[in-house]
C-alpha cells in the first residue's frame, strides 16, 4: 500500500489523518456518497483541505486495499456490537434515550 505524508496507521491498525483523530473511514464514506473535498472539510474543520485531498488521493491510489480494510473495519464493528449486546443490558439506556429524543422533538 502506497502511503503519503498525511496518512498514519496507529497502533490498533486504524488508518487516520496525521495529527488528528479523524479516521480515513469517515472521509471515504462521505466521498463515496458524493461529497466534494470542500464539503468533507466543512464537516471536519480540524483538517485542512490539503489533508482531505490527500486522504482521497490515498484512497483512490490504494482502492482495493482500502476497500479490504474498510470491510475488515465493518466486521470488527459488528463483532463489537454483538459482544456489547450479549454482555450488557442496554435496554433501559435505550429507552431513556428514546424518551429524551421524543421530549426534544416536542419542543
């Protein structure tokens, strides 16, 4: 995989924008939905436009490897969700969140 100066891979194997906590996943997701680099930068004001373009370039230059990485990230996310659902009772928390959302929607 070709790397560029704006991309780093952290100790957990997560690909991030150097000097930020923004995952490559977030940028690629918006890019694939049709967002321009300028629109993505508006959503991540901690990033420069150059960093956003760098991330898009990195994705396009390594598309098959990044798609494999994104699929692996999704699988890990699903595993984590299943683990949480199996080991923690979130029902009461979810009910409180729904009730609060309904209260906010009424205002």
